[in-house]
C-alpha cells in the first residue's frame, strides 16, 4: 500500500519556508495593514465626509469613493491581490511535486474491494451558473478543474491553502487534526439542541470532507453523507475518509436537487456554503433541506458574520473590494440577505427557524442559522 494522503502531502523544506512567508504576509495585510485603513477612516475620511455632508456615510456605497483615492487603500488592495497570487503559486509547487503519488493512492482506493464507504460521481452533472465558471478565491481553474476527469489537482490546491492558513495561525499542521471543525460544529449543535442524536447526517457543500469526517468522529454510529458539485473534491474526500478508516458516503450532487428521498436525514449541515452561492440558489437549497429533513430534524449552518449592521464602514468597503477583485463573488450578496426571511420563504415556520451569532475567541464570531422542524 502506498502512503496515505496526509502522509503524501508534506511540503519540503523550501516549500514550507515559502509558504510560511506567504502566511505571514497575509496576516500582515489582513491584520495590521487593514487596521491602518480603519484608523485612516476614523481620523481623516469620516470627519471630512461629515463636514461636507452634515452626516456620516450610511453605507459602503456612499463611502467607497473616499477610500479608493487613498494611497494606503491602493497599497492594501495591491498587497491582498499579490499575496493571493503567491498563495496559489507556493501551494502549487507542492501540488505539482506530490500529485502523482496522491493519484496513485486514490487509484488504489478506487480499485479496492474493501472500501468502508462509497463514492458516487456524476459525470453528466450540469454545474449551475455562475458558480460553474467562477474561480472562487481565485483558485486557478476553480473547484472543478483538472487535466483529467476527476483528477486531484483542484482539491490538492484547496487542501494546501488550509494547511498554509493553519500554520500561519500558529497551529501545528502535523499535530492538529483537520477534523476539529466538525467536532466544534457538533458541540455547537448539541449545545443548542441537547436532545439531538442524529442517525443520518448530510453535509452540504462538504468540499474535501474535513468537517464531514469530524461529524463522523463525533457521532460514530451515524450514517454520514457529504455532497458537493465538484467531482475532484468528492474523490479526494472519499480517499481521505478511507485513509481515516471511516465509513462515509460522498456524492457529486447539486445541493438544490439532491435526489434523496423525502424525510431521509435528521441532521443537515453546512459550513461557509451559503456565502459561496447567490440569492435564488440559496432559497432553492433551503427548500431542498426542508424536503429532506425528518420530523424533529435539525438544519444547522455556520457562515461569515459580516452583516452590515455588525461591522463598520471600513470593513464593509474592504469586503466589497474582495468581492469585486479577489474571488469572493457572492460574499456581500450573502451578508446583505435577510436569512430569516429566506428560511421563511423556504417553508420553515417562525418557531422552527433561528439566526444567531456565537463568539469564537477574541473579536471573532460565527453566524449561525437554520431550523429544527416540528416533530
């Protein structure tokens, strides 16, 4: 047997050094440099605008032009864009080097008669637009690209960025399990719904399945499924689950049209799925969830907490810049959406649905939303 996927994906010394530099650069750009933009607004832009208009800006649309003429903002934008280029370049070096070994491991699992779980790929799946042709996070080729059908280039690139960010935030990628997010979500669910004992779980937009595997570890007796539009991501998720000796089931499916039977899951989750889609699709996915949940079932989501009523004008403007220039095309559309109204439109009653914020250490927080259907 060849090495497992996580044993295979190990940057060498030179790659680790370059990736550490990129991680530090991103921390500086998104931290100290962005804070200087906030200070510039408070000390200069806000007073000047208020003096001229007799009131402060009420929205990012009113304030954008103030920032765009400032050299500091231009420097920040250039640094953000360049650091994203460097991210994909440095991670790409590792991917190019280990791709053949990763493909060998995946092929071994594909051919094995002793698989614990299952993988269902749909070569004919029509990718909904505009996401089908969008390079989320400016990942080269997007989440669906590969030189061969369902090869591993795109999920390896994605996995590499997770490793880079984990290291940059001070965690040891060698000792920190990538499934900790699934454990954290499960704990949030049990805190809010202490009687929940899921037997069949669905993770929508599961990517390479790290969160999904965490849910399986937390509820080992549950039957756990993950779905995503990306065939390459699903093949990678299946490989990692088998390497972890976890019986799980991955499907290349559209979350708005899954084909699963009515009332077939008692827990449906997502993490950062909905800010990667658009208004019409968002409601369609929620309607599908409503159909799939069994009586008493829970729908639970974690996403970005950047709603305009919670963050200041400088953050709204920098987030808007990311949407236009840096591969976050649906971000501001999501945070401008009334999620409670979307849940209602999908058919969840007022007493069933919830929207909330959960502290996550420091100044960070989660945006939590979903529903528990009536028993």
